[in-house]
C-alpha cells in the first residue's frame, strides 16, 4: 500500500480461502481456464487461495504467493486495463523481492537461455490483456512470466521505479481496455510513459536476462 496506493481494497484486502479452483470460480463469477497458478489467483479487488494446493508449499513459498496476489490487489487501480504482462510483471517483481529476502529470488534464466535467442514474440505477448496470454502450455506461460519479470526490472531500475509503472498504466488506459492492443498502441504507450520505444525496453530486458544467466 505504501508503494502502490491500492485504494480501499489495498487497505483492507479480502482473501477467500477455497477448497478447490471451481469454488473460487463460482465466487468470482469467472472461468479461469485450464492453466493458472495452482495455489491462488486475484480477480477484481479480491484474492483467492486454493487451501489444499497452498498447504503443499513450504512456508516461504506460501508467503511469497500471497505477496504476489496482494500486489495484484494494490496495483489494480494503477495498472487496470494494461497488458497482462504489465500486471503480472509487477506481481512477479514483488514476489521475487520477497523470496530474495528469504533465500533467493526468481530466475529469468529459462527465457534468456532458450527463448530470447530464438525471437521471443515480445510484441505479440505485450499486446494482449488475456489471462495467461491465451496460452495453454504451462511451459509457455512460465516463460511469459519470466519475460514480464525481466521487463519490469528494467522499467523499475532504469525508468523511474513506481512512477514509471504508473505512467505506463495511464498510457495504456487511454485506449479503453481492448482485449488486444495494436503494435502502434504498445509503442505509443511506452514512448509516452518512458520516453523510449517498446523495442528499446525489450532489448534492455534481454540484456538484463543475459546478465542473470552470466552471458555477455
């Protein structure tokens, strides 16, 4: 709340504890699809924790997952209407920061080692607002999470931190929340918010991931 605001939902977050994903879907009135973070998710102003799945995690992972979902809650007013990667990137960033405080942060090595070298479709991924990027493969979704994390590190570290994210969220809201942004809209949003084209931040995210992998 101190970093991102969050409004009433951030000040008094509600977390539903459920016995299975279907119960959460009935509460949220949404269909989550086949692939999703197994232990929990956020929808609208609320977080949902699948208790049996969550209890299978160790204590640090339990807490980091809650940090991820509550980051979604508090950043919703700032980022609502933005690309799915923007929303997931900041939640991954905070989850990784929590894990770093208790051992080690999240890795971006898979996306660096296997996908950035093979023309990862950054524009296609960052155009969509669809949950899980509309993908059905767990591996593909995980790679998109890593890309979102790498991009967010660059935005936070190189372009002004939380205010830069807020500007980017506002720039995307100008388009009214389409299911998919056009390439021109993505470029315009990055240019307006960060002062550089989308391709520049992509290149810097690749460099960040390669450094994490130990590749120059």
